[in-house]
């Protein structure tokens, strides 16, 4: 019997590159069209809905689950508390992972994300006030 090599994980620090490679679905409307209702604006599902996602990917193997836990994305399902799950339809290699906090410019990306989110929320608020 010989030794078997365990594939080493491919670690991304660029969240966009990871999302493109794995086919992470972030769009609320796309998930709704699949009969799924995410729990947050980025298309994530909380732990309570993990069974719904697991059943979905069993029925349609073109999709897989990404787990967000402990500040990193793992391109596979990992059961746990305080995790967020995403549906994906790209590269399902379970050794892929992403930890954006390891990027040297993570603070700039974080600041940009917060700014975009605040602008989106302001736009929604302004539309509601214009209707009143």
C-alpha cells in the first residue's frame, strides 16, 4: 500500500476571483427564480436553511454549496453554527477556499464594500421618500 497525496487547498484572497471561479450566486432574483429565498442581500442562507440547500443540490448536481465560516469561504458544505451558505454553479473543487483578510489591501476592499452598501441603502431610502 502506498501513500496517498491529499490535494493542497487553493487559497484565494480575491473574493471576486473566487466567486467567478466557483460560480457563486449573489443575485437575489436568480435565487428566487430557482425557488429559493436567501436570508441576506448577498444571496446567503443562514444555518436554519441548510437542509433546503442540501436537498436542492441533491436534486440538481449542477449546483454546489459554498460555506462561509470563520472569515473564510470554503467551496463545500461544512455543517456548523453561525455559518452562512451560498449556492454556486461553477467549479465545485472542494479544495478551493478564500480568505480576503489575508490580502494586503483587504481594508480598502472592505471600505469599498461598505461604501457601496451604504449608497445602495441610501438609494432605496430616497426612492421610498420620493413615493411618499
